[in-house]
């Protein structure tokens, strides 16, 4: 995918492009250019008639810049989905308070048809009064309702053109239910928990269709106005590296730093996988310099020291807190470096063995990651990686989906992405998958363990706030349906990569895929 250079924005019904000011201020300079589009009949285009939908989409597409993130609110969001499905100009998509279909139909949640019909009639007969009512509906439920309502009412137009009536017809006709799950670009759909126009349960429906959604607590129909900084952070996540990066790495570093003291006591699976990975070292390997990439508390460094007592070991981790713990409790490495695996502060060709166990699942730009790994490798070096792929914690993810539409389990890239990145950077060898299943007495035990190792939910799209008793009860009930005789299962899909540099790429080496099942709460 080419780099996202521009942002295009489409406002909602009853508004115009001025609605984006708070969000753009919060975002700062994040793109080469920002293109704010006024729909026909609104803002700078107030005198233009509203065309038929196909003509409208064609006209809007001509206004889109190349290589853009398209951001749409409400009606603008629904139009943005249509454009994203047809235009190669759109490289990423964010919608705000945009339902798949505005009116309730075929058991899809939305505004009741009779209510929507009444709204359309009122707009024709008493447009000013109806618009005032609409402002109230947009602000309803938002924690900033008073100030938000004042802002919305300040945008009242001098007159209400008949094009507004036609645009309501368009709003009622658009149906994106078949388009949304078929989109092949990075996307995020933002909903307000208290939205009086687009029910938050629609987010749950989209989540079930595997669409990326987030529900903003305490927000109504206009989170970009009442919570611009929070929405800006989500949009920046989509913009970063031209991909849908679901988390902020600084949040990952903080989470693991806080978990440094409790990590070892809970990391049974991590230690077992680390030992398994070390067992895959080439018997003839005699490295002079080893990079323990994502070294954590130093468990891997200690194993590497026993295996290679004369080697220089560099412990590199994103979390300074982890490095500080390792330096004090397992001082086996020669050097400790706080850095991102995607930006290695090492010179070219200096590493003979890259060893990384359960660390790189936090990297989402695999081309950049493997470009850096390949760059630092010496001739004849070996790369050993263990990471996680989809299917990991699937029981927890499925159980949460019965509670809400938020993201509760970190996203894992498929094995095919890892294989392609290896091939693109002339790294060939073996890729193997292994399934390990742990069992817990209760879902709260699993969640405590995840927090103890720093691997709890740090997604930008995660629902914030404390877990209420009611939601915990719902989660527990859903997870209990999965209980076996051994307890509540938690599946981990582990991917092992055993790689070597190749002038001909990965295709020059055999690539095998195998499986191995291991169960138990402590897979030693």
C-alpha cells in the first residue's frame, strides 16, 4: 500500500466542513494536505442541488486527493464507505457515528422507520424547528452536552434549502451492510456510547462482521467535537505508517515496565516457548554477538549466556522498566538498550544471532521490522523468532463479543504476513506453528495473569474505564460456556521462525508448516 499523504473529510447532514476544526486542531500537522469537502446544499456549496446518489458519488470521487485517508461523519461516513469501496484514491477509512444503514431494517439496529419518516416530513414543513431538534439529538447523552449543543446551534444556516430534504432521502436509502466487511483497506468505525441517532448496538453488529470498531464512552453523536483529542489519537493510529496500527507503542512500553516485578511469576508459557526457541539454534552456530530482541526480564539472555558463554549479548527492549529489572536481577547481558525493534540503533552487519521470543507481536510494520533485522545481520547469521498469530486468546475474544463491541484482545498478524515479509527481505528457512492451550479456574484469573505479564489490552480502540460488575458477570457467563473438564481454555497460536540470510530470498529454502498441541496451565 502506498503512503497516505492526504486527508479528506466529509461532514454529516445539517452541518458543513467547519465541523472539523476542533479535530484538525487536535491532530496538528499529520499529512501533506487536508481536503474538507462540503456536500451539495451545505456550507460553500449551499446553492448546489442534491444529485442522484450515483452522480453524487462520482462528483465526490473527483474531489478526493490521491493516496488519502477518508474521514466521514454520520451521512458523510456512509458516503465515505461507498467511496472507499469504489475508489483507489482511498487508502484508509475512518467513520464517525455512521451506521451501515440509518433506518432500522431486516433486524439491523437503526432509527425506527416511522420516526425517520416523521423527521423527513418535519424538515419539509418546519425546517428551522426540526433542525433545532436535530441539534438536541446530536448532543443528547454526551458528557459535554451543554457546550456541544451551544456549538451546534451556532451553526444554524441563514436558510434551509430544499436540497436538505433530498439529502435525507439519500441518508435513508444507503445500505452499506455488504460493503463494510468486504473493505480491503485499513479502517476504523467510531461510535458514541450514548448516541441518540445511531445506536451503539450497531457497533456490535459491525464487530460481528469482523469490522474494526470502537465505542467512545460518554459520547453522543459528535465525539469529534466533544472528544477531539481522543478521536485524533485514533485517526493518527490509522495514519501511522499507512497502516491500521491498533496500538501506541509507548503504551506497550509502559504496560510492560509496570509488569516487570510480577512478570516472571506469571510467565509460564513465555518461559516454555523461550526454551523451545533456544532448542532450535543451529548446532554449528557459534555467534560472537547476539541480539536478544525484546529481552524483557532477561530470562532469554540468561539461557543464551549458558549456551554461549563467550558471546557478547545485547539485550534490547522497548520497555526501560524491563531492562532495569533484568540488569538488577539477571545481569547476563553485556549491553542494555531501550529501543524499538523497527528502529534498531545498531550498525550494519554486526549481529550473528537474533533471538526474539514473544516480543515481536507488538510490531505491525513487518516490512520495516525485517528490513532492520536483515540490515544488522552478518554473513551466515541465524534468526530465531517466536510470536503469536490469529486464534490466540480466541475464547476470550469470543466471550467479550457477547458483552460489547470494543476491542479487548490484541490483534495478531497472520503467518502469511510474516512469511511474505521474510521473503521480501531475503530471509529463508522454517516457519512452524504450535498450539498451546492453558486452563484457568476463572476468567478473572486469566485476566490477572495477562495484566501481570503486561499483555493486557492496550489497543487504541479499547473501551476505557473500570470493568463494572454487570459487564464482568456477562463476560463470565459467556466464557463459562467454553469450560472443559480441565477448566476455562485459553488458546495460544505460536509461530516459530528459524531463518537465515539468503541472496535468493525465502523461496530458495523449504518452508514447512506443522502443528503441535500442548495443554495445561503450566506448559513446562
